[in-house]
C-alpha cells in the first residue's frame, strides 16, 4: 500500500506543475490591461509603468512564471490588485466557505443518491425504480441556478422561513455551527447537492442492478444467505466505482459554483473567482484557479488511495 501511495504521489508532481503553467498562461493570454481596474482614467504613463513594474508585468512571461511559481512554493501568491490584500488569505477564506458549503451539500446529495440508487437498483423495472430514476433525471436536468432562485422565492420571499443571501448574521468572518448561521446554509446546500445526487443515484442504480444480476449473487442466495448479507456483497463490489464518482462530484462542489454562490451571495471560491474575472484582478484570478486545481488534484489522489484500500486489485493493476 505504501508503494502504491508513493507511486501516486510521484505521478501528481508533473500534474501540479502543468496545472500551475496552465493557470499562469490562461490569465495572461486574455486581452486587455489588468491594471485598468486600479489605474485612474487620467493616470500618467509613468504611474502605469511603475505599477506594472511593481506587479512584475513588465518582465518576459517565462521570467514572470518562474518568479510566480517560486513565490507560490513559499506560500506567496502576491497581493490582489483590487484590494491590496494577500491573495492566499483571500483565497483560503473563500475556500473555507466553499468547503463548508460542499460538506453540507455532500451529506445531502451523497446520502440521498446512495439510498435512491440502492433502492432503484434493487427494485429495478418497478414503479419504485421509475420514481427514483425520475428524481435522478430531474437532478441532472434542472439548471441549478434556476432551482436556487425558485427556492429563494418559495422559502425566503413567500414563506419567510430561511434567509435568501449571505453566510451569517455578521457575514462569513464569524461563522459558527448554530442555527443562526446554519439556516443561511440550507438553501445553497440543497441547490448544490441536486446535480451530485442525480449522478450518484444513476451510478449506484446501474452498479446495483448489474451486480445483482451476476451469477455469484444467485449462488449466495442458493446457499441461503439472507438478503442483508447479499446487500453487503453488493455494496462492497460497488464501492470503488461509486467512490470514484463521488470523489469527482465532491471536487465539483469544492471548486465552487459561480452561479450558485452568486445567486445566494455566498462568499466562496466561485463568488471570488467571479469577482476576480470582472475586476481583471490577475493575481487573485491566478491564485484562485491554482488553489482550486490543487484541491481537485489532491482530492483525486485521496480517492485513488481509498479505492486501492477497498479493492486490492487496483494496487496490483
């Protein structure tokens, strides 16, 4: 297991370097001057040149990338052009809010997805399967930003049960796990969980139905094994593939949804990314993309290791 883990970590290194290069190039090939956001309209050429030199934009791209990567390895992603605050602090605060949202959405989406998938797979081709599958199809078909607005209209505007926007009574800086703050999390978490719920439901349904139709399951039943024991074998065989799918969906949620976080004014990474794009804040845009990409790579590494722990055949492969 240690050899497999070490091998996966070695594979991650070139991926991380490639991700850093792509993050750097993506924001530099876009047209326009990134300093427009902070320079006054009547700024002199001297002031523009000084500011460009301060941010290193006057140097060749290879030099900029090397210096940026070296600073990033030391935890320095520069300062935001728009606010002047350290990019790493801005990004980590936003990522923390997104992680909170992603955990809540994962609990809702994965729990519902696994339960609906197991039930639909076990009662395949029955009305129960049709109902569960309908929920799954609706989950992956309905635009989540539209669903978010509908939930706001119903539960915030009409019923006045839950707040429509924000991350707490005093913003996200004083988050606490109490109802005063959690009620701000309910609507965005439900909205974020819908697509993963649908995907996990369809995946688990297909896996469950396929495994239940295999000969070894019939052999277990012929030996008199109770359905609970049969289901344990189904779960064990379905777990590696289901875990991989849930890992990808968790990565999607950790990446933050720009539309969902914008609808609910949730101060997460998607909301920050949206602000960085519109403000042409290159250091903040680079830092946000890099941190989110590293989160996704690290999450995939954990999923690979977990899969190998569950299914030893993966290690041998």
